[in-house]
């Protein structure tokens, strides 16, 4: 136990810069469903500023039906990215999740979860979870638009 504590304290002192991230989205549906639901927009920024470190959206509006749907038939969607600027700590960050409607007024999912992680040099290194959005009982178009923000205190 002392070794783990000692390593933990050492990591706080010699913390590597966080330079990249991963967005993991789990979406479980039943039957014929709206493959565009929900529209997910994720923004990672420094709190109290307009300094955006990363931003991503599942699809543009209006929907371009010539493009494949963001979710398709897959249950898990993962998006890997580089931060616009490295950061030393998640303190002072703000993760914003915005959910919107899809292609139809009857979009629904059984379960929906989105989690945002930051990493130092490699995705094999230990990551830091900076935001989670989790709907274990499902989500319908009646539940959107929805705006969810996670702040890390200074």
C-alpha cells in the first residue's frame, strides 16, 4: 500500500503534460431506429475563457444524408484526438456535452453513455476521466436538447 501511495504522490509532483484524448460513446438501440440520434457535441475548454482545447460533433445540421450516420450499426464509437495545446492538469477545465435531436421526431436509445478521457504521451498511459454523461434508462427526443457541463475546480 505504501508503494502505491508513494507512486501517487510522485505522479502529482512530476505529472506529464496531457496532450491527447479519447471520447468513448456507448449507444444501444432496439429495432429500426434513427441512426442520427442523439446529436452529440462535445467541447473541452478552459473554464471562464473561450480557449477551446478540443471540439467535436457527430453530424452537422442540416443532416447530410450523403454521409454515413455517425453511429451506424456499431454499439461503441471511439474518437481519438490531440489537444490544441498541452495542459498540466485537468484542474480549471470545463467539459461540455450537448445532446440534440437526430433525423426523426421519434429517436430513442435504450442506453447512451459518453465519456471523455485525457492522456499524456500515449493512449497506453494512464488516462484521466474529465467528463461522463450516462443514461442507463434510455433517452428519447423528448429529453433533448440537453446541456451538461463538468467543471474541475482550481
